[in-house]
C-alpha cells in the first residue's frame, strides 16, 4: 500500500512537473512573440515592447503566484497583446512615415528659402548708402534728333527725368515724343509756348499765358495737367529787365498763390554754352553734384545738343556708382530756386 501510495505521489509529482514545464513553454513562446516585432522595427516600438515586457513580466510573476491561471486566460492575454501590438505597430509605422517626412521636409524647404532671401538681401544692399538725389532736367525740347535718344538712354537705365518742354503741333512727331515721355514715366513740365524773351517778359499776363496755354496743350495730348514750370533763363535772369522792370519778382509772387511750382537748377551742364564736348558736359555735371541734397541738373534736348546725349550714359553710371538715385520732379519735390535779380 505504501509503495502504491508512494508511486501515485511520484506520478502526481511528475504530472505537476510536466504541467509546469508546459506552462513554462507557453509563457516562453508568448514572450518570444511580443519581442520579435520590436527588434525588427523602429525605436518607437521599443516603448511598446517595454510595455509588453512589463505586461509579460506581470503575467509571469502572477503565474508564479497563481499557478492555477488557466491556459484560456493566457491565450486571451496573448490575443489582446498581439492585437495591441498590431495596432500599436500600425500607429508606430504610420506615425514616423507621416510626421518624420513632414519634420524633415519642412526645414529642408524653408531653410534654403531663408538662405536665398538672405543672400539676395546682401546682394541687393547698395554698396554705398544713398548719397543724394539727382533730378535730370531737359529744357527746350522736344526735338526729333535728340529727345528720342535721351528717352532711349533713360529707358535702358530705368531712370525717369523731367522735360521742361516748349510748344509743339498737335498730331506732330513732337507730340508723339511728349506722349512717349509721359507714358514712360517722365514728368512733362512747362517751359512755355514761346522762348522769346521779348514776348514772354513783355508783361506778367504774357508770362502767365505762356505757361497756361502750354499746360492746356499738354493736358489735351496726355490727359496730365502739369503745374511744374521753369522760367526761360531761370528765375534769376536779368534779361527780362530789358522788357519789364521787376517782372520776375511779380511772377514769383503771383505763381506762389497758384498751384504752379517753379524750379530752377543747382547743377549746370553748360550744354547751352560753355561746354563743347561730352567730356566737358560730364565734368560740369559731376563736379557740381553734391551729396545729401536734391541735385537739379540743367541740360537741354534741343536739336544740336549731341554732347548731352553722348555724356548722358557716363553721367548716369557715375551717379549710380557714387550712390545717387535718379528721380523725376513731382509736385511734392522741394523747390530748387535761384535768387531773384529782377
Ligand atoms: Zn530754355
């Protein structure tokens, strides 16, 4: 009896041992299943395996405490962990492919753009700060030989200027030049229908009429009503004294009560007399231009002013190199005027 009891205890012992071994095998294969996935894939799954490890550790520690945990529960656990591992896998797979490219493409797209603008800023920064403004002004035009050449040069340099024009015929090539100058952004200013001193300075009324008549003509041609004027000979002329004593003083007083604004000059190219080569025109202009002020340059675009045309590109190049900007006179430009001498 004792032997049979001992042998039955021994078989029970072996059966328990075999059951424990099988249980151990099941838990071991479960651990393998959960650890295989993270080793294959990215670092984000390591957190999942860590959580799986904690779970499996928890189950194994529990299994040691409660040896009678059923295999069914284990299978359910393994199903839930494999489900969670697959869902967390899809999340962890989709997450990097969606977020990581965004993170990598965003800087790679923005970084060069910022660099480009930085470089372009550096490149477009002027070598020198703005030294001053040059207002190129051309009197006594339009002329068929000179004005088109001046307009071409200004256009190729993307520079606007001011043309103090005299009379022209409607429907003429000169009117076309006035329209062209206006359309290309230049200021059409008024010198007068007549340049004859004996006529225009014969009386104040004659002088006023000289500007108003031309103003109306320009308005008809271009739709632009110009209020910018230049007295023939300048406001400092003394030749007018021959025809009317004190007419310049009266004219300045009168026009100050109107919308008309008159401009003289502070840089004289002397292309109307005194300069007999393009070098002289260039020298006269560049030697008188000063920084930190509005430089109003007197030039002419009447028929025989070829030195003006020849010197113009060099003057523009010099001005740009020296840091000046070129502008057309507007109604808002501060006046540059001479001292009245009559
Ligand atoms: Zn003139």
